């Protein structure tokens, strides 16, 4: 026992005190973690917006240089998307140089053609950060669609951005009868191929009211809401899954919005037709940003549209000459 009159020194916390301290630390971490995650997502969303801004600027530079916009895709040989055409304006000219890419050949070609080796396949399999949203899981995704003969296999590095080619009239199945588009309406998108009129001056609805590039992230993996099925492009397999058009160079990258076709089974994609419902080809828009997705408009601006954005408003913002001048809704 200590001598009378001397204080007893404590050398450690009691168990109760330790438990209280641990509980306080746990509460602080629980309070701070959402803020940290929100800050990280804010940074990723900003990087995504910057990618889309660069792509929009590259489209403008392409028009300034060639007096026309790139086509959304080329269905006839040589097949490719809009992306290879703007790479020189994204400081990626080396990717489509004569040594690395032949714009006169299909994007997936790797075999010798007319006695000359074609390097397109190796280039199309190159991962390019400017086409990838930082919020998207698995940036190293690869489209892998086997063909017959094997030298026509379509492989390419995936991206998260696409060009809306227009609105499919099937969207009327989703709209109230009073909001349905007439079958005669011009529902084509900004970069849809037009004879001699692919310029910003031909965007009759106004460049600030027309979407140029948008997010359809995560392809070729299938995402519905926030559930994922890994890509497997084999319709004979029970676990077949394919959100078609994931490769940045493929002519399947762009599509008309407004349909519900599952590539594997031709069944109907479930859920409400809204932003972030599904990333499957022909459906709508999809991103990994909470509550909405990023869009580049024809005037070069980048805007975030929320999941609650009215479907007909979205459709009107896709068409370039439908006569609609819908205001862009606030996020």
C-alpha cells in the first residue's frame, strides 16, 4: 500500500475507458468515411467531365479542320466508330499514324491485306484513358467477340463514352400517348451520317440543346441498376451476357436510344427506362456516378443530368433536327 499522504499514480486506461475511446474513434470514422467517399467520387466525376470536354473539343477541331463532323460510325468497310477519327485532336496522333493504324481498313483487322500487314487490331486493343470514366469498375475491360473465320474476331479495349445516333421509334412504348413521337419525325442524332451536312451549323435544334457524346459505361459487362453480369459473348451458354459495343473503336459503339432488347436472348430489359437503368446497346444512358450521368452537348458544354430527367426530354435532347428545343434540366 502507498505511504499515507502520497498520491497513487495510474499507469494505464481501464477496460471501460479503452472501450469508450474505441467507440468514439469508430463513430468518428463512420462520420468521416462518407465524406471521404463523396470527395473521391466528386474528383472522379470531375475527371470524367474533363474527358468529355476534351472529346467535345476534339469534335469541334475536326469540324474546323475538315469542314465536317466525324460520322458516328461507318457500317460499310472500313468499319469503325467516330473515335479513331478524333484521336489526332486528342494528342493521340501517334495511335492512328501510318505505322499503327490504317483508317482505310476495318478497326479489328490484324491480318495481312493485299500483301500489307494491317496493325489496326493491336491499336484498337490499346487502353486510352480519355475514353474511360474513373468511376467505372474494371478499366481493363476487353471486348472479345469471336467470328468465323477467326481472323475476323472483334477484339478491342473498351471505353465508357458513346455517340447517341438518334431515338428509336420504339421509345413510344415508354411514353404517354400524348407525348409519342410521330412516325414521320426526324429523330436522328448529331453525328448520324447525312449527305454533305455533317456540321454544327446543321444542328437545327441548337447546339446547346443537342447531346453530342454521353456515358454508356461498363460495357461489355452487363449492368442493370448496380448489378453486374460479366461479359460472355456466346449465345449458346446459359450465362451469356453482353452489353454490345464496348470497344471504343467498334462501329457498334454508337446507337439509337429507346429500346429494350437483351443481346443474348432477345428478351426485354427490365426496369424503368431512365438514366442508369441498363448499359445495354440501344437502351439509354448509364454511368457509375450516383444519381445521374455526364453529357457533352454540341456547344462543347458538359452537363450532369439526373436519373429523374424526363424520358421525352432526354429523347428531344438527342435529336438534332426534330424541332424540339427542350431546356436542359438542372441536375
